[in-house]
């Protein structure tokens, strides 16, 4: 094949590919520009793989990202994490109308820039529980137990003991020299300490170290990807440092979309290259992969790319006039998310929360403090502590509410997370009204049974796919969340939190965002709560599972080496490969999976 280009930063596809036409066959393939490895999607996982593979100067790596190369001040400020939603760095996905939720359409933000969703998320870093990975092994993920992944967590992390640590993190069991800075940020408002005291008063154990191996039952200070200058750390800032970007064997292409994966037309089925463009109507270019193509487009875009390339359920592909290259029935199936009650907003007395930041002058002063000193509220995580419960634990939840299935990963793993933010947060894209104060709490089903799907609207990558969460289809999911909701109703009526709040049980205005929080638990039936849940419910934006890993093509899309079943030269690593969902937040396992795949690729191809 033709010559190799060596350039570290490009947005012109002509610099990385060879001009072609969209309906061309592989005729001119020997002329295509070529790289050893092509990584599709410069998000959380993709940046890791590109960085690790290009450590060997003898290997050429092309990383292709659909979004831009850099974030902005909002993506760097930990507390401002919701402010980028709906902007140019967000794919701004929405779901199909959700049947069980009265046809409601929900927002599903996803990062569209180098660093991907690691630049839009809440910065929470949790290794999850060892039992979560036991479930991966049971599903066919041989080699993916916690013990086997631990070395990758250690390789990722740079835990730095400093004044920010609020709980006793066991540094002996953490990585201290990896690229990803992990720390704890101080409470951003006084109400957080009140919530902790209330949890203690309810008898919840305090978990000193949320990344220890002992399980996750109780309440805890979370660790997060925030550095000592109060800035968010993303996969791009951690793994694509200026020194990495300067490597002559690494080419990073931004604002360029991979339209299709291209396959051999004769012999064993092999992914030989990709087709890229900057828009639906712009010229397209083709690029060859000498060794392998790694797809890291995330839980929505990875299955979409496979499907438009002809890899997926044959009958579905035929419906949108795509020639089936490989009948792979599980592509786009088994979409799982952490399904939430949606916001329960409780009016607070003034002085306890961060709603004062809605006033322009207060916001300006907080931003200036962050810009000048790297400190103040903008440098903190909005959610720096949570509680984890089991829905079958009568000490904390009302186990009389409906029936639940035990889908927890094991006895030490939760199936409910109670998450609080010290502000009024009616949705991902709206804030509270000026002059009002409140806290927002959600009860989240961490091991939801309801599975959704990603399917195609058309044969073009440029048309957004159909995203169907199929939320709350399972009665068990509904009951798990309701048990969590009842716990929250009890929490806010327990001291000392109760005295910091201003609940008004007589509130009858269903359109008021405080209405749900004001409901009196004694006069609100479980049936009433069910109806509210169908109206108020939301995904936590942790979609996984749409190209899941497993032992056989009958149940999965990729095997334990992350190779797509039945295709040479094509692997996947991102949230889509999760065979089961986690008991906590997914980003740490995604980083670990990307590190593990990088090792496997290096080993298989003799890369140093
Ligand atoms: C609101 C929100 C809050 C969250 N909070 C947390 C949290 O606090 N902690 C946590 O653990 N998790 C959190 N998550 C989830 C977590 O951030 C994601 O699960 C994770 O970042 C996904 O990583 P990924 O590699 O699978 O995909 P991404 O990071 O989304 O990367 C995919 C990349 O591929 C690019 N791409 C896609 N298609 C193409 C194409 N055809 N051509 C070229 N490029 C393409 C995309 O632009 C993107 O950059 C949150 C998510 C959201 C949205």
C-alpha cells in the first residue's frame, strides 16, 4: 500500500487519507495512505489506546475524532460540568419516546471532542466492586476479573495524598504514578456535611475508601479526576500530553468523522481500512490499517458505525438497504443505563447550598477565583459523596414495596445509589430560579433489568441513530427505584438535614419543581410514587452494553480479547463492551479496559 503520513495534528482529511468516492469498491486500495493502527473515536478509551500504542516509535498510529481538539473553560471547571450540554462539544442525543414514561423523550449528553465524555462528566472516579467483574467473567469475559484488572487500575491512577483527602484513602492499594490524577475535592457547600451526619444517624456505615476491595455498602466520599490546580483531568489531558502529541508516529485527526469501516472482499473477512469525511456531502477519503482498527466511539456511536458498515443483525440491515458483511445479532442490543428516579428537589433554607451561584455577580467572582487561584467552588465536584444501598436490606429500605429481583453483583455490592447535589438541578440543561435554594437527590437503579437498543434510522452515519432506553419496562426496576425514593423521603425528614430544609407538605402545584420533594410520605401511596416515577424518571447517562463482550457470537459482539467475532483486524473498546452494568460509576473500568486492550495489542503485534 502507499506512503505513510506523519503529522501530529490535522483536520484536513486529505492529509490522512486518499480521495475516493462513496460507492467505490476496494479497487484502488493499494494507493491508500496507511497506518499500522487506526483508532476510531478520541474519547475516554480511544485516547488511552492511541497514547499507549504510539509509545513504540516504530509503530504508526492514527487517532480520528469527530469533534474538535480542545474543550473550553467550561469543560475544564469541575463544577461547570453541566454547562456544556447542548453545545458544540455535545452530541446532544435524545431518546425515542419512552413507552412506559408516557412518551417522554429524555436527554442523553455525550462528549464530541478529544477526550469524549470524560470532558462532560461529573468527574467521579470509582473502580466499582470486585463482584462487578466476577459478573463479567461469568458472562464469558475470561481474564476480566478484578484481580486481573487491578494492575491496570494501578497503571492509570495518580493518587496524590494531599490536604484535599477527606476520608482515609488506602494509598498502598492505589496507583501513584499513572497519568490520571485522582483526588477528593472538599465539600462545596455546608449542606453536604449535614447529609453525612444524617446518614450516620440513620445507621448507614461510612465507607472510608470508595476504591477499596471490600464492597460498596454505606455512604462515602467519592474520588474524582480533578488535579491540584482545581482542573478537570480528562483522558485527553492525561494521555495526550504535549509530549505524547509531539510523537512523530502519532497522528491525531480532529473534526473528521469515520463514515464506514471497509472490509476485504475476498478471503477471510478482514477490516482493511476506514472511510472518513467532514460532512455528509463533503468528499470522502480512505485510509488503510496495516495491523488493526480499534473502534472507541462510545455506547451509541460504536454500534451505529458497525451497523452502517454492514456488521449487525442481517434483517435490520436489509431494512435500511445495507449489505450485510457479517450477521452479528447483538450489535446495538442490550443497552443498559443506570436508571434514576429523576430529580427530587427539596427546598433549603438560605446559606446551605450553592444556588447563590445563579446570581451573575457571585458566579463571576467564583469563576475569577478559579481562573486566578484554581480554588473556590468552581474547582470542586458538585457530587462528591453518595450512598449505596441494597434494595433487599430492611435496615434502610421498605422491602414491602413490590417485588425486586436480586441483580446485584454479589452480597457486598449495591443495586441502589442515592446521589445528592447541593443545588436545584431540574434537568441536565436547566438550573433553579434566582433567589431559590434547594438540594437535588436521585435514587438510581444500578443493576437495571430493562434493556434498550441502538438501531439505524438510515444507512448514513450522519443521521443520528434511534436510541431506545426502554426505561422502566421491568417491574423490578420500578420497585428498586421506589424503595430508594422512600429512603430519600426518610433521609430528608431526619435531623440534622431536616432543619436545613424548608419542606412544605401542603404544596399542591404539580408543576412546581419542589412539589415532588414536598410530598408527605405518610399520605403518598406507592401507587402515587409509581406514577411520578414514570413522569420524572431519567437515565444517569451511563449507557453500556451495545457491543457486549462474551464467550460466543451467540451471546455477544466481541470476545475476551475484544476482537469482533468472525472479523480479523477489528476490535472494540469503550462502554459498549460491558457485558453487565456496574454497581458504581463506569469511567474507571473504561480506562482499565483500554489499558488492557493496549497491552493485548502490543503483545499480539510485537509492539514495545
Ligand atoms: C452527564 C454525564 C455525567 C457522567 N458522570 C460520570 C461520572 O462522574 N463518573 C463516571 O464514571 N462516569 C460518568 N459518566 C459516564 C462516562 O463519562 C462515560 O461512560 C465514558 O466517558 C464513556 O467513554 P467511552 O470511551 O465509551 O466514550 P466517549 O468518551 O463518549 O468517546 C467516544 C468518542 O468517539 C467519538 N466518535 C464517535 N463516533 C465517531 C466517528 N464515527 N468518527 C470519529 N469519532 C467518533 C466521539 O466524538 C467521542 O469523542 C457521565 C456521563 C455523562 C454524559
